[in-house]
C-alpha cells in the first residue's frame, strides 16, 4: 500500500512457523523466507475422524435468517438488498440498530434459526475473500450456513453438500428463499456441515499442532 509493506510480514519473520487459515498467502510468506503452512491441511493430514463425537442437533424453531457481525463494507449492501426483498432477517452487531446479543445467547440461536448468513469478503473489498471464524463456528454449532462462494471455503467444505454458497446478491436471495420454502431439503446439509466443521475445532487444531511439534 503506497509502496509500504502491510500485514504481519515483519512479525512473522520473528517466529518459527506461521499457521494460516488460507492457502493463498503461503507463496507470499515463502518469498520473504517465512515458514508457513495451512492449518486446515495440517489437521486433515495428521488427525483421523475417529475421535469426533457430536451431540444430536436441536430442531429448528425460528423461521428467520440470522446475520451477526458489525455493519461495514459489502455487508451493508447485502443486508439492504435482502431486506428490500422482505426476507425475515434477524441482525445482531454494531451498526444495525439492534441490541447486542451476548455470545452464550448467540450460539444457542445459531442451530435453531432456519439459516445463518455469512459475508466472506475482506474489509471493504468486494472480490477478496478469507476464511472467517464464523465459517467454522456456525456449521460447527449446528447452524445451516450460507456464504460467498470462494476458493477459500472450498478448501474446507463441499459447497451445496456441507454449506450453501452464493455468487452475487441475486443468487443469495434465491438460496435464502428456497431454504425458507423447502427447509426439509436442507437438513442433511446442516448435518454434513456440523460434522465437517468439527473436524477443525480448536481442540483438534491444538492436537495437530502438538503432533507436528513432536
């Protein structure tokens, strides 16, 4: 940016290993002589799925679409568009004019709403994507998840089998509408996403890191 290096490159040079959620930055770390690897691949390569024990999913009891997170960047345009289409939305986070929802309450709601909406763009960009915490937290809590279609998400999930994806505002609206009209068609996707996301839980990430070190 303006001829200056940005990001965490200088910090990363001081450590032995950088674990990154995304694949795309790895080549740039290498150019700087930094040892970096994809954390999701590390978990998949070092751990089996035999140790995953999950609770049954709760029933969906709230026929709304939920989005949580602050109002900024491309999120605002996405939400405004869906609101204009009269979709039943529940919004939580600063900038939406709604009350703050404590995290313990939020994670009780995630698996019980009909659909959880994600926006995977970075900052104020429209075409730069990154894996977000919610990309693991929502499916991992048992919520049906819809977010931007991106190569980053495809590193972890099989789109339309584990989670739902959209390419633009129109396809986002179409997916939301279909879930509301035919919810029974999406229950297996919710279950698949629950299982897949929990392959990458923090517990398993730390276990994989210990195996790598040892």
